[in-house]
């Protein structure tokens, strides 16, 4: 997969706009980038996150507190801490600040609970072509994915809900990458659509149904195809 930037973005959904903005902006220390109206009564409040984008999606309609996705936690490398500091945001999402270079983390890492390490190893290495650091750690660009195995982890077939809901990979050709992923065994979440002149996106799902957005963003790749 040819990435347009070497950092993976993280999407969270909430009904609590002000308290979540305060936590992620003031307590965690992420700087606000911009607000995007993405439709369906959703405002995406984008924050800088060590090269990634933390997408705080405020949804107007009440969100269900569904079982958590496999995306269990976010880890951020931060100069201001000398040892790991774990916190919960107002919706109960886990975030851990770690010193720069802690366990090899210089950017961000995603904690992912999976039903089968074997199934995810195949998906990560064959479909996404990630670098395996170990059977529980993978590199996607410079972003790390840390896996833990739980056979009781639920299948995530619903995109809408509270908490960490999806990851985003910025790519140069979303049509090609989407079709390639499907041909190698990924499940289609949503087909390719164009969002004005901003981006062309699609969604695939991993073996546990976790959602992954593929995004061809014009600001990174140039004008979108007609």
C-alpha cells in the first residue's frame, strides 16, 4: 500500500463536544487544526497528533454505547512525561502518554484487541503489507500497532457508535488500493466516494470487522480524479 504520508490517523465519535475538546486539547495537549462538516449531522474536529490526525467526530444524533471496537487505546510519544501516564477521556477512551522512544514509539501507537493473532498477521502482512516487528507489533508507516489476543473480542460490524471507531490511511490512489485490498481478502465497509474537492475515500474491514478508511486527500496527493 503506497502511503501519501507515513502516519495513520485515528477517528473517535462522541456526543460530548465541549468536554472532549477540553480533554484532548488541554489535558492531552493536542493542537486544533480545523473543523470539517462531513455530513449526517457530524462535525469533524481535527487535531494535530505527532504527524497523525486525531479526528474527533462530534455527532449530533445520540450515539449508542455499543461494545468497544478492537481499537482499545491510543499511545502518544510526548516529551513532557518521564514515564507512561494513562488516562481516560470523558467517554472512557484510553490514552497513554509515553516518553519519546519508549518501546520504540516516536510517534503514536494503536492498541488493538483481536480474536486471532494468526488471522491478523495474515491480514496485516498480506493485505496491508505492514512490517511485522513481532507477532504482536506491526509498523504501518511510522505508526505502531500493538496487538493482544482475546477470543471473546466482539465482531465490529457497526461504524456508528461511541469511542474509537476507525483508522485512516492516506494513500495516493484510493480506487487502486481499495480494489487491491478486496482482491486480497479484505471485507468492503463502504465503496469509494468523492467528498467534493477535499478527498476521495472508502472503507475496508479487518478480520474482526474493525473499520479502516482509505483516503486520497487532495492536499496531500494533488487534484482528485474527475
